[in-house]
C-alpha cells in the first residue's frame, strides 16, 4: 500500500520564506531579511504625496513600485518606528513617516554581519515550522534556499538602472566636450585637427589656440570668444608661442646642408605711405607683397628661411640681405630655378636649368640635366604650397600682423617639417 505525502506548503512556512525574501530597494543598501533578522522592511504608503516623497528621498523617482518593494528600518529615524507589542507582530511606522537616513547625506547604513562560521539562532519552538497536515517536521532552515524571483527581478532592475546612469554620464561628458572649443573636442578626428592646425599633434590648449590662429587666420577677438579669454590675453599667448617656437624649432637649422632655393611672395595690406607702397609693390603679383626665401634639403626638409622683405626686392638682392650668401662655401652647391641669377654673388656651385638661348633645340645632355633638376626643384614648390595652406598666409596679411610676421612665417615653414612624412624617402644621388 503506497502512501502519498502532501506537498510541504504550510501557511507558516510560506510566510517565513516571504519574510526572508524581503530586501531594501535603496540602491546603496544591501539589507535583506534573510541575513538581518533585527531589521524590519516596510512597504510604500498608499498616499500619493507621501509615496512621491519616499521615491524622491531614496532617489528612485522613475522607479516602478511592486508589492515586493520595501525600505528597511535603517533609513527611518527612531521616532518614526513603532515597536511591536508582541513577538509575533511586526514593527510599524508612524502615519507620516518618510525615509531620511542615507549614505549620501552622511549617515552610514552598513550594519555588521555575522561571519559564515557563526551559527544563527533557531526559533524557540522547534515545531514552529511544522506542517499540521503531515507528520513531517522541519529539521533544517528552508530559507537558505535560493531567493525568489522577485529578488532576481529587483537585482536585474538595479543593473539596468546602473547601466542607464553610466550611459547618461557618458552622454553628459560628450555634450560638455562638444560645447567646448578645445583640443579635446577634435582629438578624435584627424581631419578636424588638420583643418584647424595643419598638424597631427597633442599640444596644450594654448598651443592649440596658436595653431588655430596660424592655420585658420582667426582674429584675436574671435579666438577670445571661442576660448573665453580677453583679446589682449590671446595676443600675449600668440606672441609667446611664436617666440618660443621660433627659438625651439630653429635648432633644426643646418646652414652647411646643400639647399634647393626658391622665393615666395605673401600678399599684404596696402600701406598708407606712398613710399612704402612703391617699395612693397610686386610687378609679378601686381599687388603689395612681402618676399621671402625658402631653402630645403634634397629630401624635402626645410633648412633655411629668410626674413620677409619688400616685394620689389630682386632675387639676387634677397640672397645677399638674407645672409645665405655668406653661409655657402666653395665645397657646397645650391639649386635654383631658371632666371635665379646668383652665380656672381655666391662662392658655391649653382645648379640651374639651362637657357635655350639662340639654340633651336637643346642638346640631349641639357635635356637630361633639366629633367633631373626639375625632379628635385618640385619639392621646394610643394613645401611652399604646404606652408601657404595656412590661411594666415594664403590671404591678404593685415598690417597688424607685420609686428611679428617674420617669426610667424619662420615657424610655419619649420612646422611643415613635422607634417606627415618627408617629401621623399632618401637623398637623391
């Protein structure tokens, strides 16, 4: 004869498990009835205004309340707690009680927990968990079983909220970066960095300001608005970095290196003085200009930069006034364009494409020589084009920039050495 045992589902047992499944919904509180028998757990009030105040105080204003949502007694002041009259009854709250004690307002809610080696007291009545419908007696703690699904759901909600908070923090940080005109805003885009600075560098914001001024040609007032600085402060920053880089980058200057020379002219604002107008007027550009001499090594690096002179100065006179003629020795050689007649003012050898003169056709050796010179000379034209990509020199330079225009031009030329790679990979034999 077989005997069927009824499922062990006494009402008292269900109440005990339900009690042990209670936990606090405060995001920084880990209290659970399973491990904190001295605590009481309280449901949200039915009054809408009081419930809203509870949500605000625990910082869960968008939180969905369920029958399992509880707040532990740690968060209530003693005056709001009503102690039970009998051991079987539960601790209650006063009518207008609200949770007030949290970690974020300076109250420590961490309660000491028993170690895993400490035994927990069993109920005084060994038959308190006995099912009257059976002869079976509980001889172990059923509340040590896995917590119910309501606790898992709450943990999942906490994880979702934590992820949402982290995403919102990241979005807020990105918005702050987007609202700030600085290097960090464009650090993730090489294209934007090249547009504003012509460089792929990681400088400080002052250096970034200087490069923006040099490359884009923004005025001091505009930069002051963008960087939240007074225009006079912007002017001092530009002047300081100009002088510093002029000195620092000048250390790459090697006067004994063979150079390929070419002149370039920068259009400038027409001065009011008729005498200055005549001196700065360039017949080649049909405009008032400033003229400079740029020299590069055969592999493409800028090795010589002259000061800027009035646009009417000749190439030969520019070679003399720049001081380059004194630096060239007999064992050196320079390369220039056709029409750059400097052989009588330098000691070194000058490579220049030959003139056709009265010949109807160039000999084969002159054609070969012209082609080899052209292959090298094209690099100096590329370097000058790269320098003039800085908008400050691509347009008309105002008179206000003439105070430190020589330093600005030199810095722009030397910075071209740090853009990308050299124009050619090795010296041309």
